[in-house]
């Protein structure tokens, strides 16, 4: 799992989002560059950890994604600089 993917999971955890609860956010929220954010989010979706919801910028965690978010370490390497 990449640092960017973990950063997204931590964002869900910070707002105490459970399985199947929607959260609206942008790359700025996770402090991840836009392309890196999109790639990381697509990867999480492909791994069946996150679901893209109908409203723009809305995502929810699957049960597996939720459980993984609880195990994600809170200390991650520094975010990449935005381009």
C-alpha cells in the first residue's frame, strides 16, 4: 500500500467515517498532489476498499476499507510537494 493510499484511509478515519458512509473531499484535503490522489483513489477502488459515490468528490469505505483504515499508522512520511 502506498503512502498516498494510506493518507486517504487516514482521512476517512480522522472524520470517523464507517463503512458505507459518504465523505466528500479533494486532493487538498489529503495533502496529496492531484494526479497522485486520483491514482491512489483508483487503486483503493480497484482493491475494493473504497467506493466512488454518485455526487462529485464523494467516496465511501467498504467494510474491508474501514477495517484497514483503523489499522493504518498515524505517522506517515511527509506528503509530496504539489506540482
